[in-house]
C-alpha cells in the first residue's frame, strides 16, 4: 500500500521533469536549427527561446 502511494506521488514530478527537459531541448537545439533552416533572424530566435524557457519554468 505504501509503495503504491509513493509511485502515485512521483508521477507528477516525473511528468514535470520530462516536460521541462523537452522544453529545454527544444529551445537549445531544435529551435535554432529550425530557425536557421527557415531563415528567421537571431532576435526572433532569441525571443522564441526565451518564451520556451519561461514555459518550461512554469511546470
């Protein structure tokens, strides 16, 4: 019974960790690569990266 409660309490933490890691990966690696391919300027890329990092901090 105790082990089941522990696993249930870790589920939201693991989801938040994975979501934050996904946002970090997207903002540091994927976003600049896509921006370069599309031809976005560096200021737009930096603004999008900041928005993604702020979103990652909310979770």
